[in-house]
C-alpha cells in the first residue's frame, strides 16, 4: 500500500469509526471508487447504508427522472441524485438510528476516459449532509476535470477526491478555505482540476461562492473561473454548450467607448 493510499484509507476509516455518520454513496461513471475506499478501510457497515451505480440511462431515468437535455453528466443530474438519495436515507432509516446520528448522501456523475475514444473527462461530485443531529442539510458541490490519460488513473483520482470531499464536508465545512485545499490531499497536482465549488445551506453561514471561486484560482486548483451576468459561478462547458462564443481580453480599468466599439465591430464580423 502506498503512502498516499494509506492516508486516504485513514480518512475513510475515520469516517467509518464515527458512530454518528450514516448515509449512502451513489456513483455513475468511473466505477465505484469512492465507495471502495470505505469498504477497504473496514467497519463500513456502521457508516454505509447503501451503495449503487445506475449506468444504463433508462435505469437512471427511472430512479432520478428523465434528463430534459439528455445530459447525464450535469449539475442538474447530480442535484437530483442528492435530493433523491438523501430523501431515502431520512425516510427509511432515520427512526431506526440513534438520536445523535448525522445523515448524508454522496453522489457523483462522471464521464471518464472511454475504452475506444478520447473525450472530455469530467464529473460532478456532491454531498448533502447534516452538520449536527436533526439539523437541516447543507450541500457541497464541486465540478472536476479529470486530466489523467487512462481510465484506471482517473478512477483512482476520483476515488481519492470523493473521500476528501466527504471527510472535508464533515470536518472542514466551517473553514471553507481549508476544505478547498484538503480536496487535493493525496493527489498530485495536475491530475485533476476543480473549477467550481459551491457551499449552500442554513448551517454554513454567509459564504460567498463567488469568493470561493476566486479561492480556487488562488489555491491553484484551476486556472480560471466563469461568472454569468448575475454573478453566479458557472461551468464553461455548460454555459457555452452549442453556443457561438466571442471573447475579448479584459483589462483592469473602466470600460471605455472604444472597448464597446471594438466588441461591436467584432460581433458584426462574427455574424
């Protein structure tokens, strides 16, 4: 066992040995690498209520509803997975667990390196969890680009990242900057790029996700982030999907008429 895997398995074991944490792990794409760490660590029966993968689109639609745009590796699909799985955890086992239990649902939907062709390799990961017993849940969501060349390496990176996310959600949510840095624990820089993180929920305080996006750049987790006109952090591949793009290099000064004229002229040529 390598030093990196040892530290990852220690995180998984720490969660397994916490008698208050209990939940589910569901994964679509790139295997069941996150769940694997918890089973390899041992004592998973005290933490994991269910693991599942729904690779077939029909099965996935039956469980989580149809994807209107037929995109299964998307934020909308991840959000639906978290909602559905957390709802099942609460409805099925809350009354059977001790009063000090903190429930969670982890989900990911991933497009990893295919067997025959090279495509964009990326995924959405998220966890919905209670920070305290009986508390309303919070959500932590990230988008990741998988940069390794092989499917096996991408699976390994995804598994480590998922363990880091679950561990960080339970131990570092109150210090989001520390949470961001901890996502790369045991991962060599350059294996993944995290270009979006969002923390939402009643127990997370007044966190500005725009600042969290800038922290990603500051920490070197991504090279750039994209905001929509309302100031929300968005993924370029989602926002620019099937759209024509005209970009102009920005400057740190007031926008002048010459800047507007330059963009307008370029747009006319572009059309």
